[in-house]
């Protein structure tokens, strides 16, 4: 722990990324694999079947969504060979997850009969304190959460069931090693480790219907398709996966978190009766700029050059739409099962905010839980890894226009 001022980092290579020699070699190696990794649905399904020995992908409504996403990826200008391999691998894993879940359910149909307690859900944009609050609430033994490795590979391969150490963790270690080499400043935006608590948006991706795809790449075709379709069935698929994970590795009550829920509050309430929702809020301007830095920085993983201004303009519209949906739907949440947490209030009294959420959820804040929360706070001071410097100008935006775009949101939540 230190009280030293955080290191300030200026991103001066967003449009034309620079890579270290090590990460450049890794990307070159990936590029050689591109001919065997087409973004083709038939190839991907065949590979998933071959690597698992399974053939049942579950309900086939996901196939149309997959085709739309693949088409959207093909429209990316400057998509690199390494990017093609990356997307191929990501989608292949999603299909394998579907196969493994169907197999697990066939062998253990009792999973469907598991009754989940109403989850506690954190809904807020990145940089509004969601990750910090998520980690604080997850510090004690009260809630079941999803570590990063489990979110990516939730169900073990048949040949790996019961193996220790779990091979899924080793694969995640390697993936993070590559990611950290290619994007050394990403931990300043969102620290990622194999065991860190992750979002269930990764599980929603297994049904090929998620806002996650919008953050992985600039895919307007996918965004428009996603927004035009009801998400109830995909949230039901999420619920089924949570039951399966609880069956495999235990847990009593789920703690969930994702910005996607901001515009899906009605669906969330319908699929998870009794859900407790914590909405986090912060001045939209720094939130938007910080999110744009993350989105344009990570785009280097799959395209070059990166159209920084195009991505920024698109996401300003998208975030305005999301905040508008929250303003529209916030009153759908019963006051005895929901709370609004403002960032400045949270930072001023982190433990007090945890106490509020525990009280809202009807959970006892025991001495053991309190000690775990305090210990987490001690070892995870804000800004300890450094701070990314952002401005409207670096994204081609008008600093005077941004605040006015979110007036309704500011007024509704007293920001």
C-alpha cells in the first residue's frame, strides 16, 4: 500500500498501435494459423465437435445470431490475420461450451430442477465503481461468483474432469500472458487475473446473444441485430448455466455484474424473480472517455489501423442509448430490492456501501465478511497500477457537447 501519486499514462498509439518485439512475434505466430481458422460457421461447428467428441449444441436458435455476428466480423476494415485467429478461437470456445453444457444436462437432468436464490446484481457502466464493488462484495464467503477462468471455460472437457490442477486455469494463465504482452496498459483500465471475479456477460455469449460482442469489436451489424431482439431466452440460458455451475462447484447465492443489464432490467426481473439490483452512477463524461480509451486500445488486438474517431462517435451514441434505457426502466425495480450508488459516495465510504448492499439483500454482515472486505481494501488501493490520461480531443469529440448528451440521465439520478 502506498499513498504516492499514481503514474499517469498517455496513450499516443491508439490509431497506429505499437507492439513490443515479444508481442509482435506472438502476433506473427498467430497470423500463420489464419488459413486454418476461417470465420465460417460450418468449420467452427465441426471443430467444436471434433475437440469435444460431442454433437448436441442445444436449442438451435443461436445459429442465426452466430451467422449475423460472423458477417459483422467480416465487415471490419483492416481485420488482421491475428485478429481472425483470435475471433475464431473465441467463437470455437463458445460452441464447445454449448456442447459441454448439453452433455452435462443429459447426464444430470436434475440440474434443471435446482432452485436459485434471487441473485444480487450490480448494473452500471464501466468506471462507475462496478468492478470495485463486485470485488468487495465477493471478498467474503456470502456470495457465489465466477472467476475469470470459469467464465471462459465453465464446463470441463470430458477428458479433464477431476484433474488437478485444473487445465482450464493453465490455459487462462497463458492467454493472459499474451494479452498483457500485447496490451501492457490494459491492467490500468481493468485488471485481469486468472482467479479474479468476472462478469456473467461471458456466459451470455455462449448463447451468441450479448453486448460483449460489441465491446470485442466495432460491429454495427451485430449491434443493430442485438438491439432489435428480445433477450429473455438468452437470460434463461444464463440462468440454466448458473444452475449447472452451482451443481459443479457449489455456491449458495449468486453475485452478478454487467453493464448489459442496464438496458435489460425488465428481462432481468422476469427471469430472476426477487432479484436485488444495485445501480452504480458517475458523471457520464469521464465514464465515456475512460470506456472509449479501453475500446480503442483493445481494438489493436484485431485490426490496424484503428479508426479511433469512428469507434468513439458510435459508442457515444450507444452509451446515450443505454443511459436512456436506464432512465426509462429504473422504476421497474421495486424500492425494497434496488438501490442507486453514486461513485463519489461509494469512494467516500466503501465499507458503508457494502453494508447498504448487505442490508438490502437481507444478508448478515458477519465479522468474517467485514474482515475480508477490509483486507481487500487494504491491498487494492485505487490507482495503484497507474492512471490512463483521457480527453475528448484524443477521440475527436467536443468536450462541450458531451455533457449535454446525458442531461436526462444526470437529472434523473442527481449526478
